[in-house]
C-alpha cells in the first residue's frame, strides 16, 4: 500500500451495481498492484434502499495517478466474454 500525502487526489473510477461486482473488480485492481477504496452507499438497517435511490451499490476509488490504468483493467474485465462449457453427449 502506498503512503498518502495531502497532495494525493482520490478519484472515482467505477460505480458498481452490487457488492459482488465491486469485490471482483477490487480484487482485479489488487492483483495489478493498484490501491483502492470502496465507498458503499449501504446503510446497515435499510438494506438495499440506497442502491435503489442512487442507482448503484457503491464506488471504487483510486489515486488519480492510477486511474487510467485502473479504468483500462475494468473495461477489459467487463468486455470479456464468459467461456461456455463444452456440451457433452448424455449416454443414456
């Protein structure tokens, strides 16, 4: 993790639809050595209310200097197509 100083600017790079999407993308950033912050919209006793009001679960934020690299990683991740399992014949 990088040391932060008062001149470092943190920017939002992604608004996640749900916590699972946010955690998967955060893991991707971590694998690439990018420090991040997760800012959830959730209020513990009002499960899901803020997601409905704001239209997204939470924000992923990174240091401004890492933002372009992080955005490229996220774009590549979201553009990837899942690999379909091969169909096997059912020997009945």
